[in-house]
């Protein structure tokens, strides 16, 4: 299924757009989407360590504006926002 990841803060550097569109399998968890973002960064930014650190230290927010854990089950066509740390941590 296709997921739209809205980019905020330092994650805006991941794309010319204000979002990414990534494919994940049905019944994917947030940790699966986090891994797909890292794969995207490896492919498009040649493993930029700083970008990967941003993804690993970011929290994610559901459409309902709730912070979600890595075990959160993503529903079909859901919008997810990535919220990087502010001020380095």
C-alpha cells in the first residue's frame, strides 16, 4: 500500500516536495515504514549518515495527530508525519 509521509523540520531536505510517497506491505508497522524511509535515503542520498540519524531519532505522528510507536499498525492510504528532534535531540 502507498503511504504519504509528510516532512517537517530537517526531514524537509529528504525531498523537493513536502512529502514522500512510499510503498509498504499490507499490515505494516511503523517500524517497517521507518525502514523504508532509510532505504529511500540510502538509494537517493548514498547512505547520508546524518539523514539516517534524523530518521532513527524522529517520532512519527498519525493522521489523528497522535505520536505513534514503532508497533503502530498503519492503515491503507494513511498519512504519517515525521517529526525530527529539534535542536539536535
